[in-house]
């Protein structure tokens, strides 16, 4: 799984370059997230613009990635396709993560 990372102001943006986060790639996703987010900014925005499908393993991998950041860092999600957003809402994970329609919307909002 390919992830890229950039930092803007006090926000680290990690972009997922895959159309799926599922059981076949959940473990690799967690490892790649750990590598990309290690020592980064206090706020991390995961850009899911290219992700069209996520299953429970993928959802679990994103939750695990949030936990890896620790209590002093925050993981927000941006660019969720309708199906992916539906998974987050049905599982009530929209109460755990801040969801933004686009990356620009996420960057226009300060963490907090």
C-alpha cells in the first residue's frame, strides 16, 4: 500500500494511494501509517479521497493507527467517498473521528 506524507503548518497530511483498505492490506496499512506518522505533527489528516471501499479490517486498521498516535495527537479523516462515509456512520465511528468532505475543508479547520 502506498502512502505519502506532507506537512502544512501544524498539520501532517497522509494520503492513501489505493482504492481499497480491506483485510488483504490492513496490516500493511497499519505499518505504513506508523512509519509515515512517526514523530509528525500534533494533527494528522488522513486523505481518503482515492479510497472507494473499506471493510471492517480497514476500519480497524484506521482505529489502530489513531491509537498509535497517542493521546497528544489527533487523526482526522478527509475526502470520504459515500460508501466509505456510510461505513463510518453505520459503525458510529463518525463520533470518534472528525470527518471532512474534502481535504481543503479539513485544512481550513483547526484541530480541536
